[in-house]
């Protein structure tokens, strides 16, 4: 940790076995001081004890309620969704400061309390009258209260995920009002404000849409599972296992970052949270072992982003994909397997090649945990994850799979004394689960507002038609337009919000142009996540740069470069969906193998190194070989393989001639 001040361009030597910095960090893996959850801070409550107690009671209540509906079923859909919104409107102003008034001041506290009370009262009004609303004859009081409800949801969204989503929602509402005054294809007949509020708040097409339903049921259940898993010390055990497996090899700490971030990312589903959790250990170790700060930060950022596209959990968005396509979550998870493998193989190879190029060795063997002991210690925490996968494979609902896995987790944590969850830690996990729900649920509720307006005005269909027109009917051009939209939105919105908007706007056009539905939606999903790595606003890379003490933009550009194969693969699984598990098993296996070889060659091209530095011609040949091998077509992949073999043969001959010349000079 103390090496954060090392300059960006300084090449550091490998650390000695007994170097205090290494020892201090690695000791955290042995003494149990790593991996426990920190209690949620109510930044908007100014330390008020009554509010803190209320937050605790509500968080415990929503956890117990989610488990209850898993076993016994839930009440009426509208009652459930409005109640969930009520909880969100209570909690968001307490957890997130307003950023309008100075944090910690009395006026800030009063403002936050007012936001909470107004939002909760509006939600309770909707809860008490939702059946009457179906008469579609809203009173003036109804319109006022529902307008307040919408504004309260947008305020909760602003606090939890930022202003961009709120701006989009407000523009969408204004678009409904201003239709007749707009030019050309954007024009529509226009709607009265009462009609807009009716569309947004009455029924399950707007604010209380199936998107919010997914967030309040399946996603909530998985967030509870994730919070309890983290509370059990999973990070500590997964990090130990990662260090034991990869820590001693070339570029060991960076490979540990890749493995541990993948393991934790599949559980947490949050790229930035993953960066801060695992990066606080892996980034300083990478720097100590000789990696430049910006590269250490970028490795952690790219590895953490990949966790959200890795089964079994895939972050929150996979549940939304299942909802959009009306398929099981298991089908989404299976489709995501090969792209996730390619993503991490590519990153792992890039780390290895860079380490070899820089001459960076692994950590000293005597500093690393025992492989056998690490696996033995971690296996009990892998049991609930294995059960989760098994239950989804057996076609259990995502809710039931998460609930049963949560129960299994609560049982297995008692196998070891240091993982038993005290009442205090259980309460902290409940509070953490509620906090995790805030951003996802607020984003999904606001997305519902936008979707309702798109439905009213027909803009969704118009955007799809525009994509088709601009692309000239070419799928590749439509994919590029969709990618640009996803990357743009992904810099300012959380992944579920980006995916939901583009799933409505762009996915239908891609499907109309010939893309398989699951491939089209996974394409949008991937680029919604990769937006966190894309400059100029690469949130994951900026978070990693803060830990690494590096330049944020340099770290972002490096992360973008490391993730380039991740930008290429989605195009190929849309062109030929064998890479998302669609088609004959033999074809799927062959295409996966050639694609894995392809990402290796792309890594060689990006780093310009195959056991030694290679010239620009060979780098271009490697890049071409990589792209052709990833392309899921036997003939094209065969050409790529032949080109790759030529590069390897030429490089071996060059190395052999170089070695002979060196021996002659030595002689």
C-alpha cells in the first residue's frame, strides 16, 4: 500500500520474499482480516439513530419477505411492485446524500427526510388506490400524487446512479407532450399530461413494469445471496485460492487479479464494487512485482468488468434478458459461457505475454498459501455456488435457485468457526443487500417510465426503423450503431439501465436484420458492460486508477486496449451464434476451440511479443490470424490457423538463427 506514490514510468524490481509490503498484504489472506462486509453508511441520515434503526428493520424485512415469497408465493403483482418502490423511496435518500446541500448539515438532513416522507406517502397512496386507478378516470388528487411518485423515483435514481437516466426520462416525458410541434419522423399527435401519468403509473406497462418485477424478485434474491456470501468471507477464501493457483507463475499477481475478479464478479455483479474489493489487494501487489501502475489498474478493471458477463450469476442484467426473451435464466447463462471463456482467456494471455515481455516473475513460493489447503478451505463456499448452477440446470426458477442456495450457504458457513455469521454480521448483510437493490431497482423503475413513453409515441419502432434505414439493411452496420449507443449510454448509466433502453430500441432491429434473439440481446449486454472501460468516462478504470495511483485516462486507454478482444467477439457470435451455444454441439466445440486460439494471436498482436519482440508485419499477421480464427466458419478459421502457423514458424526460425549468431559471436 505504501508504494502508491511510485511514479508512473518507474520500472520496479521484483519484491524480495520477505519484503514487508508483500508480507503485510499477504498476511491479510491468512489472518482473516480480509473479506468481511463493512456496515452500510447512511450518508443522508447524519448519524440519526432512529433512521438507522428503521433502515435496519426495513432491510431485515425485505430479506425475510423475499425468502418468504420464494417458498410461499407472492401477493398481487401490483401490490408487490408498489411495495418494493415504497422501500426504495424510503432507503435511497438515507443511503445517498442529495449533493444539493453540504453533506452532514442540518438542512441536508431535513431535505433528505422530506424526500423520504414525500416519496413514501406517494407510494402508499398508490398502494391504497391502485385498483381504483384501473377505471382510467384519475382525479386531480390522483394525478398530483402519481406525479409526485414519478418525481420521487427519478430523485432516487439521481441519487443512486446519477443524473443521465433522469435527464433521459424527463426528455421522454417532454417528448410525449411536445409531439405535434416536432419535425418530420419525430412528430406524433401529442398527449395530455394526465394521459401520460396514467400510462406511466397505472398497470404494468410503465413504472411498475416487468423490468421492475424482475428487479424486485429474482435480482433481489441474488443480491441477498451475494451479500451473505461476501459476509461469510468469500473474498478472503477466493483470493487465497487464486494466489495459491496462479501467484507463483510469470506475472502471478496480475493472474491472481484475473482469477479472483472473475470469481467475485460472478457473485457481486458490480464492476466498480469488484474493482474496489479485489483491487485493494491485487493492484498494490502487481505494482510491487514490477507492473507499471496504469497497467496494474487496467488489468483489475478489465478483469472486474468480465465478472458481470460470467455465469452463473452474470450480474443483474441477465435476469432482464430472460424476461425480455421469455426464456429461462439457465438458457441465458449457457449462452454466455463461451463469450466469458474467450474474454478471460484473452485477458489471461495478455497478462502473461506482458509479464514475459517485462521479465516479471511471480511471488515467492514460500509467501503463497498452500494449494491443497486453500482448495479445502474454499470448497465449502463453492458448494452453494455449485448448488445454484445445478438447480438452474434442473430448470428451477431463478428465484427458487437463489433461495435454496441462500439456505445452503447459511448451513455451510457453520462448518468453520471463522465463517459463522453472527447476528451482527447477518444484520450487516441484510443492510448491504438493501443498499445493493437501490441502484438496480431505481434504474429499472426509471427505465419503465421511459419505456412507457416510447410505447405511447411509437418512438421505439421509429428508432428501430431508423437503425434499419441507416444500416442500409446490413447487419454489421446496425451492430456498429448499436455498439456506439451502448458504449455512450454505458459511460453514464448502470448496466441494467443501458441494456433495458437498448433492448427496447435496438434489439428488435437487429433481430429483424437476421440476428438470433439471444445473440442480439447478449451483444447489447456485453457493450453495456464494456462502456465502463471505454474512455473518456471509464468508471471501472477510474476506480482502479484511484487505487493504483495512476493517471485515470492512461489507465482507461490501457484497459480499453486490453479489452479489445471483448469488443470483437460479440460481432462474431451475432454473425454465427455457435459462440453463444446455438447449433450443433460439434460445431459449437470446434468454433470455441478456434476462437480460443484466435484470442491468443490477438494478444500477441496487441503486445507485439511471442517469447521475444516481433516486428510490425508479424503483429499484423497475428491480428489477422486472430480475427479469422474467431470468425465461426471452418474455411475462414482454417485460413487464420494457417496464417498463425506461418507466424510461429517464422518466429522460431528467426529465434534459432539469432541464437546461432549469438553463439558464433560468443565463440
